C-alpha cells in the first residue's frame, strides 16, 4: 500500500449506472492514487466479485459496499452500506426485492415515455444496463442518444425528475429495514450526499435523529461536488449527531469532468473518519 492513504468510499460501475466495468473502475482508481475504494452500486453487489480480483492485482483495498434506495416519511434517501458482508441472507433478500421494484419502475417509466411518442425505451435501457440495475440515468442516456434532450440534466428537468411527465414515484426499502440489513451484515450505514435532499433544517434534524436512533453510524461529509460551505454544513451534522464522516466522489463516468475518483477535498480534522470503524 502507499504510505499516504487515499479513500474514495462512493462510486459506481456497470453493475448499476456507471460506465466503467468493475475492473476498469479499479484500474482508474489505481491510476488516480486511490488506496481504499468502496464500490457502491445501486441496490446490487453483483460487481464486487470482479472488483475484488482487480483490486488484488492493483494493490487497492476494496471495501465491499452498496448504495441502497430507501423510503422514510414518503421521502427517498440513499444509504451507503460500507464494509458489508454481501452474502448476509437478509441483505441479499432485501436487495433482491429492491431490484424487483427497480424493474417495475423501469417498465412504468418506459410506458410514460411511450405516451409522449418516445418508443422502445424499455428495450434500450435493458440492453444498455447489460444485466445491471436499471436506473433513471439509463433513461437519461437513452433520451440523449435519441436527441430528445441535449444533456443528461435536461432529461431529468423535462422528463425524469420529480413531478415531470415520466417520473414514477416509488416506495423503496423501509429505511429502518435497510439500515438493519447493513449493520447486521457487519457493515456501517452512511447517509449518502446529505445536502442533495434539499430538506428544511427541521426535516434534516428529524431524519438524522431517527437515522442515528435506528443504528446509522455515518454521513458523507466530502463528496465529489461539495463546495467548502457544503462541507462545513455536513461537518456540523456529523458533529451534532455524533456520526462518523465519510468521503466519496460518487463517480459514475470519465465523461463527467467535474467528478473524478479520489479527487476529494480533505476531511476536516475535527471529525471521526468512518474507516476507523471498519475493524471494530
């Protein structure tokens, strides 16, 4: 291992909505100086076996992980499970049910696009996912490729975002259940990109209090898109709720020049790094 540790605890491969295979992802992480990487594909651990082999060849510590879509109080939250046992039965069963929800949602999104005179979306995204989890990013890429939009963001703004014509509201895994799957498998439950949910301060207090109460242990403080003010706000949440601090780029594709594996601001000194919990 390098003498200087560089952690990136949130990224995606072709097992969900990333564009690099697990092997390519590990190789890129190695090129960028990452020493410890968590592969956190959406609602699947299918990329971990391949990533483990690649990590051994590239002298990277792979932390088996996942990003689970959850629902609490009719709001969607993404919870990263770090250092999980992917073979833990309750976790495997839970994410299998979530995968069924993803498949059903994909069919409903495609049906809504069909009504907007945009055919063949379902077949296209299934082919693009190539056995991986279908996410809204696959639909955004489809709309972009068919020239219905000029950017991925426009696909969300016009079709896929909340309240738009092809948005499908989904009740994901119960937050408490998902945290249990993670913690009982030996992992650490971490709130992903906490500022992206655009909640009021009172809602955030309620959410983080509950998350801590049910066994949540961490929160992402540094992400690939954070500015200094956002890091400061996330740091305050970590301190207030005594949550360990995580860092993760949320890397999906080399095409996004704004987000890169390992390219992260330093973690503020007055926080407990989440990796200190890995071997406890």
